[in-house]
């Protein structure tokens, strides 16, 4: 009976109703989320076959899961810059005026020893208009 009441509260939108062991929302401004997103963008630039750097536009969503440490799922938008990857100062590059944004979702494991491990990542071109340079 207790489980039925909990499920009913979840279905009608009760706040802070989380499944034990499941993902729960985390603020996109959380310092850990910002740091892990930066690592994900850096990793994406390393594995991407594009000639130019991609730069973070914004973090859209973040969730965490308590495991033996923490598992994060972060969705963010990146865009191309005008800087070639061979430019070692790529982090200071501005977004290209003609960039087509990509939405990326990465899973990042932070075990108890704090050795960050990117376990999954995927980016897709969005249908949104191009992003104005910042």
C-alpha cells in the first residue's frame, strides 16, 4: 500500500520524488557539473575528426546517480569555432558566425577515488538556427 501511495504522488507531480538508485536532477550551475562538462567538451574535441575546435555554448540538463561514487548524465550544446585544433590557445576562440550547434549527452563516472571516466558520449546536429558569436 505504501508503494502505491508513493507511485501515485510521483504520477501527480509531487516534488522531489526520486527512485532510489536512479538519476536525480542536479543544477547546471553546480561546480562539479561545470567541471565535468568542460572535461566532456575537451574529450569530444580530442576524438572528433573536425579540423576546428568546438566550444561549449550552454549546459542544458544535468542528472546524477549515486553508485560507488557518482554517475552524471549531462546534456550540453557545443558550436564550432574559427580556430584550428592545431592552435594551442583554442579555449580562447570565439564561436564561428556560421556554426551549426550540436547537442551532446555524456555519461561521466566519478568513482570514490575521483578518477573521472567518460563512459558514454553522443552528439547530434540540432535543427536550431546558427548561434551568434560571443
